[in-house]
C-alpha cells in the first residue's frame, strides 16, 4: 500500500511540474504588432504580427495593401510609352515567415527568415497600342488585367527592443524565387489586318523584353500573358512595433 501511495504521489508531483512548465512557457511567449513605416511612406499599408516560439525562433504573418497608384518615377521616363505613364495598379500581399534569432534572445537581434509570399494585384488604365497599316496611325485599345506572384525566399533582418513595449524591426534584404504572371486583356472589333498588325507589334515587344510572353489575338479580343522570369526581391522595411 505504501508503494502504491508513493507512486501516486510522485505521479501527482510530475503532472503538476509539467503543468507549471507549460504555463511558464506560454507566459514566456511574446507578441508584437508592427507597422511598416518605410512602406507607409511609399503609399503601401503594411502590418505584421510576430509571436515568439522560444529563445531563438518566432513565427510572423505580414499583410500589406497597396491602394491604386501609378508606376514610380524610377520605372518610367520621358521615353516610356503613354500606356506605362497612365497605368495604375493596386493589390494585396500576404507573407508568413519563420524567424531564427542568432542572439538567442528572441525577438531581438540579428535573424534569418525563410518566407512564403503571395501577391495579387489589379492592373488597369493600360492600353495595347499598334500602328495600323491601313491608316498608318497609332491605335490604342483600352485594356486591364492582373499580376500574381508566388514566392519562396529568404530574408535577413535585425530587431531592437526600445524599452519595455516598443520594438524597431529592420528588414535588410530579401530575395526569392517562384512563379510570376501578368495578364492583360483588351476587347474590341478587329479585322484580319488589325489582327496581323497587333501580332507584329507584340512580336517586336517580345524580342525586346526579358522573360517570356504569350499572346492570343482574335477578332474580338487580345490576351497577353507575361512572365518576367526574374528573382523576386522583397522590399526594404522599417517597422515600429508594440510588444505585449
């Protein structure tokens, strides 16, 4: 009877110890809500939630929204086509990531972060232009479309604690690889001569730009799909966070 009582008593102590350790582990987890100040300055609204898992690691989820805007000035210049100058786009980006902090004091210090990113954008106010062999004049056909990208990559960054509740997170550099596709569609009433003129114009563009472009031209529509076949770069970020 004494042996049984001892085993039961030991079991209770073991269960209580496990419960206390689990409770301490849960309490040790820290949460941070952040706002990307650099992105906000560029018109992109981005927030991130980060939750520590232990001394070295954490999980984070970022969401950003880009309101409708035109291409930045460094992309277009005086030689750019009217289509690029008038084009606008807007969309969402979702980025879950895992972080490993080398300092062993998560969530502060230098870290490496494998991430997955999904982006989807709406593109509008873009024209498909071609020179008509019948009139020898430029013809513009209004078009709109979308851009989607799925990327797996790696980012380097560093995070500092500013007092008890504030943090500053610097996304230093991120690069990734995956699939990208831009697609635009224009509707109209095209003759056989128009169809050939459009195909000739698109063939010239295809030779000048990097990546691959597929296009289909019919009597009532023009559909273009473009894959730049380039690595994806994750933009710099400077995030101010609240830790709780």
